[in-house]
């Protein structure tokens, strides 16, 4: 059996990459950090035109009807571009969680998600803060008893929390659980939260692969141009080895992320193990690449 992405999957990846290169310039990303929400409704609408929010939304609900094997390449591109829009919260986690819930809530919200008209934030019983709750139209949150509740923005009280990433907005939330807002409880709620956690970790791991590859590309490009002692610094063996080590880290992490995507999409019983391995390796690769890229650039801006 040949394990490789199809021509259509690569075409979608390249389409999203070209779009993000044009729309997500470093200047625009940094400018958004300084805004109140750090988010751009205009950019999100354009992402919807490309199909990003609807990647995992069933076709019957207006989405692309893809699975995590298709979507992992798109999450990789989001990381490459340092895209701060709620791709993980809405596209990777919120949309498939709504699809699993089904019924009226899926019929009402999934078409809006796919069209870029609604954002979703998802909480988890083990996480005290929720990302992008400040811009979410729908929040899927755990109650103290572990039940899953669906609430609109006006039904939830937000308390902003500090974040060390200028692109992130975190909040602690409080709400009054009731029978109308409860959409799952008991073992079903636990299963839904576990699946949501794995999808979120998978998407973050894929973004980290994109981050690592972009850091390597920038470092190689700089080392090829920067002159020292009359020749490019990339010609020096020490720097070659340093950047080759980054490439090795990247190529070890990438297949683990792709295997995790396959496990999530196919419901492999070892899904959580594969996702954890992918997230750990991708995180290590990205941190390693960041240190080496900084060195290659001569610690500019340190």
C-alpha cells in the first residue's frame, strides 16, 4: 500500500499556501496583535471563500466534507503563515464536534460556520481557560458535572486572562448550566471532549510542522545571502550541520503528525497515543528550529 497524499489534497494545500502568502504578511500579522481582538473578520471571510472553516463540515451542511487526513495539510499551512485566526478552535475542533452532536444544533450552526458567519470556541474539563471566546458566536463548554453545554456569547461571562503570546486571547468563563443548554452528559460527553482534545492537539501539531519548515526556510535563505569572510555563511560546515539537524527534526515529526491525522480520521483505538506522540515531537522540532534559526540569523532582535 502506498501512503501518500493525492494530487487533489496537494492542490488544496498549495491554494491555501498561496492565499496565506498574499494575505498574511508579517506586517499584517503584527498589526493585528495590537488590536483589541487580534482577529480580522475580513480575513476570516476570505478564508471561508477558500473553504478553510468548512473543511470538516459535512457537504450536506455546506462544507467541504473532508476529514483530518485532508485537513492536516491546511493546518500545516496555517502554522507556516503564523495565522492567528481561530482555525483550530472553529475548523479543527468546533465544526466536527457540532457534526458529532448532530440534530438541531448542527443544522443551525454548521452552515454558518462553513460560510464564515460564525466562530466557535470549545472548552475542556482539564483546561481553565478558553481561547477565542471573546469573538465566538457559539461556545461549547463543560459544566462542573462534566456535561457539555452549548451557549451563545451573551449567555457566558468572560474574564480576560494574560497570555505570553501576543496573538492569543484567553478567557476564563462562567455560566449558568440548564437543561436547554445541555447537549451531552455522562459517557457521551466524556467521549466528545476526548475527541475534541485529540483534534485540537493534532491541529496544533500540524501547525508546528508548518512553523518548523518556515523557520528552516528563512534560516537557509538568510545563510545563503549573508556574507562573511568573503562567502555566504551557509557554506561554513558548522552552520550546515546546525540547519541539517533542524531538517532531521522536521522529517521525524512530520510522519508522526500524518499518522495521527490518519488515526483520528479513521477512529483508530490508539488515536490518543498517536496524537500525543505527534504533538510532543512537533513541539520539540519547532522549539529546536526556533533556537537554531535565531543563531543562524546572528541573534538579530534578541
